[in-house]
């Protein structure tokens, strides 16, 4: 009898262990602010956030314990509110830059002290900062400025002798590649003299605001389009597989993987694969920012929530091959309530004939959003209800034996 009970206990432990799955943990970020950017740097977490109430102001926040507690930098140090933060390491020194409504500040001792820098470039207050090989760049009103003394002074640079605003810069081997956001025809440029002069380069890259290297491959995101180059930026091809029409928030390398923070979730893709690994199934869309470091993945939402998940729960080996979703899931639409447009994200665990329909409170079908066979994967549907009146509606996903219904509110 004792042996039997022991076996039962062991079976119960196995079942419980199987049920307990890796989870995203909500951090203690303030509900008063909506995060727009997350940076992990030197074991600290930095977040730029917009105030959700008109009586408050935007700012930059720091956590020294992976999101358990937070402090606001600008209230304590600058006596003004912050608009952006940028970090990098160069020649053994760690730099943290904060732009505020009253100036540009830099710390090289982990925020203990700050030095005010020259915040004026071309007669305008500096906006976001980019860095390549120790040189700073900023863009304002279709003009780009360069600083070789860490922000003490700024000089305007030209692209093909024209004034253009830089969107992203990256160093590859012994040269720089830049994408401009407001070029007339040429959007990609190359510099062989550390950013002093630039010439047209490559083909196929549109205006991009994010760039990163994964191995020898370059990835560039132009807001809603992701491109990849395997030949040092000479040619580019589109990277497919994520819901179209939504912004890319962050791109970073994790071993041989591309980490991608997308409005619809957090994804990984091996540089030699075309398959995405979707890892934020427990978080409702849509995201406003995302970040990765050696221990955690972070995901921020427009509604002020910031989530954290351990990397070790998802990757036992950085060379692990990505996989498709194995479960079916219907997410809550976002935004909700909405007027007149909203989006619905869902996961298909295997190839099935999929139907996604909308019904009114009387059960009358008012819209068919999906009615076709689909392979396993993550999908997102964006639609408008301009021709319908305010009220409660239901949307239903049917895929094989899977059936789920959720409620949404149209508020005009």
C-alpha cells in the first residue's frame, strides 16, 4: 500500500510539473505611464515612458533589480522631464545619454553624476541619438549632425551633398552603412571615413529606423517592413512571416538569432531560417517596446504594463532551431473598446481550415474575417466596423475541433 501511494505521489508530481509552464511576470512599473522604449544596460533597466494623464509629464525610469522597483531619473537629477535615453560602450567607458526638455546630459559612472552637453545642433534641440564607433549622430528636420567629442560640439554632415535626416547607422567591418528617412531617391549610404563623407550604396533598402547585425547578416526595419542583407548591404530582401502593417520596435542579436520586438509580440528567428519562434503567447497584443539581455526578455505594452520572462525558460541552447506554435489560441482584440478599427491575433497549432467571424448580440453574423485553410503559425487580422452601430459584438475562431469566442465593444 505504501509503495502504491508513493507511485501515486510521483505521478502527481510529474503531472503538476507538466502543467507548470514558463510564464511572463509582470513588473512593478507605474500604471501612470505608457512605456515607449526599454534599454538594458550594465545590469540596469531604463524605460522612456509617456504620461497617461495630462497632469503628468513624460520621463525616463530606471530599475536596478530587473523591474521589481523603479525610480524616475528626471525628477531627481535634471529638474525637468526626459524625452529619450541612449546607451553604449566605447574604449572601456560606458556612456548613458539623456535628452530632456532643458538639455542633453551624459553619465559615465552609472548615473551617479551627470555632465551637461551641447544640446543644440543647427539651432535646434537634439532629438534621439545614434552611435557608431564612438561617433554620435542626431537628426532634425532633414538635417544630420555628427559629434566626435561625445556631444560637446556638433557639425552637419551631408549625404551626396544633400541635407537628409539619418534613420539608422551601423558599422560593418571597416565601413559604415546609413539609412536616411527623408531621402528623395537614395536611401542607403556608405562611409569609409568614420562618417565624415557619404556616398550612395547598395539597392533594395527603403527608409529604415532600426539596424542590427546577426553574424555577418544585416537586418534593417523600415517601420513596418523588415529587410535582410547577406552581402554587406549591397542587396536586400524582405523578411516575411510576421503580421504585416505593424511597427518593429526593436531588433537585436541573440547568438545566431534575431530578436524582434514587434507590435504583435516578441519573436526570434535563426539567421539561416525563415521560421519565426513566437514567445509572447501569454501577453495580449499590442506591444509598445521590447528588449533582451543575457538573463531576460522584456515586453512593454501601451497600457503601462511591462512583462519579464527568463531566457533560460525558452532557450536551452542558442543554436536551438525555432518552432511554430503547437497550440490554438484566440487573443483579446486590441484596442478594446475601439472606434472604428481593431485587431485580433490568433495562433494555429496545425494546418486547419480556419474561420474567424463577428456576430452581434442576437447571434447574427455581421462580418467574416477569415475563411480559408492556413498552416500553423501566428496571425493577425486588422479590420474596421464603420458600417455598424455602437454596442457589444462577439468574434469567434473555429479551426478544426478548436472553437473559442470573445467579446469586444464598439464605442462610437
